[in-house]
C-alpha cells in the first residue's frame, strides 16, 4: 500500500511540473487581420501597397515589437517588417475593437493613406516607428 501511494504522489508531482513548464513557454503572438479598401503607404517608407486583405503577425516572443506584414495569407514571405512601439491608454479608456490608425500623407503627390498603427481590443495599441519592405509584384514604389 505504501508503494502505491508513493507512485501516485510521484505521478502527480511530475504532472504538475510538466504542466507548469509547458504553460510558461506558450506566450501568445499577436495576429491582426485587416482589409484595406484603398491603396495605402507604410510609415517610414515610400512603398504603396494595393487594397486587399493583410495580416500583421508578431514574429517572435523574444522581440514583442517586431511584426511581419503579409498580403492575403501567411503562405508567402512577408511584404514588410514593421517595428512598432506601444500606445498606452488609461485603463478606463482601452479600445473596444481593432482599428487601423491611418492618416493622409500630405507630403506625397497621390495623398495615399499612411499606416500609423493599430489598436487591439481590451489592450494597448501599437504605433509604427519604422518599416523595411521588399520589392515584388504586389509592391509599388512612389516616384
């Protein structure tokens, strides 16, 4: 009977240890889906992206401020890498829905919308500080 209790206690202890080890390694990465109805420009670059469906995905759990911007789905390489910082709100004023923060770029001759950042419901938002783009078939450079 003592051997049974000892083995049962050992199983419970090992289960608890494994459960806490796996729970701590699963930090969620943010993924924001959005649709642009008009072409827009990325802040910090001279790249115009066409209207369509996009995904912002937090690349790493170690660097929470780096996002990849995908067009359509995540089966291809990202169109741009975006560096962002947090937008802090007071606790009573946290956003209630996801919103893309766009502004008109008055310095460009086309006056495209400029992606400034985004908000996450019930959490702090993100403000774009820089972006690195790749040239490809979906990306158009301004002149």
